[in-house]
C-alpha cells in the first residue's frame, strides 16, 4: 500500500508461491485472497487443496454479522466468507487497474467451498487453470466475475483460461448460476476460455455470459443445461462444437 516496506532494487511483484492444504474459514471476505494493482504483477502461483469449514450454524443464519457490514453485498444469501478463492479487487488500493498480462500462471485446484461463491475473479488474467472444484449446495456462484459490491467496476478480461472438473448441485430454490461472467460499467473480453466437464445440477442458469468474445464449452451436465445458457449479443458460446 506504500513504499514503506519496499526494498530498493528489489522487485515488488508477487510470484512463485505454493499454498497447499488449507482447512479454514474466514470471518469475512475470502479464505485465499490475491490482489495486486498499479503495475505490480502476480504470477506463478499454485493453490492446491482448500476446504472452507464454514459451520452449519453460519450457513443457517439469515442475519449474519460482519466486521465491515454487507449492505451492498450482491448475493442473495450473504454468508461469510463471500468467496473461497478471490483474485483481484477493483479499487483495492488505487483506481489503477491491472492490465492483461499482469496476472498469469495461476493454478488453482481441489477447492471445497460451502457458501456464496467458490472462485471470484476481478482482475484481468491469462494463462491460468482452475480445476477440481467442489461447490456445496449453499454456493450461489461457482465461478463469477461479479464483485461483492455493486459500485465496483467488476468483470475481467481473460485469455487462455480453463475451468475444468466442476461439481455443483445447489438447492432447488437457490437462484444459482454456475458460471457467471458478469460486467459493470466497462466492457470485458474472453479469449480462449474453456469450460470442461462441469456438473451443474439443477442450477437456475448453467452459464450467464455478458462478456465480449467466445466461451468454449465441452461437457456440461445437468438438467436441461442447453436451455440454461444465457449469452449477450456481444458474446458467443460454443457448446459441444456448436454455437449456442
């Protein structure tokens, strides 16, 4: 947040980090959070094995209390944390957003989430992989680019990104979206972005695509998944080799 801890002549990039076998929950925000702005790069990060242990009592609480309050929380069930994995946050330190190429080489796998969303992406990202995600029935979004707060410029450009082996079966009355590529105040683009082997159960929508570009889907399973794909006119979804 300042140059207070900077070592002259040393890079302040965040890179070459391995995080494994985390069993925890968060009082607020996220279990694993990665944020960078203003030209600082985030790359070559491996996250393998994260279990959110939010209790059944927390999940059942209809009026949870938060350290900073959640009056602007977007999710219909504002439980804590609001994501298991979070990359990026608009306006986290300055208004200088990351550019495509600042965040790359992120490998996230074996994620067990219990509430709100499993993976929240609010920074431009390339050359990355997210796989083996197990989302509990109280999860509202498995993968989303929508911020936790409405005033932020959420959404992100993605290039060469894979989401693979997703397991999700939400409650029938949950307004759930498995893959929510949402934007706000600014256009964003998907380029070579793939969804493979995703089991989305009875989610209200399997995919909600509001980005420009093309999303390629191979292996999407659930109840009437073809009819649960929404795509804005600016984008395109290729579903099992055919344009949706």
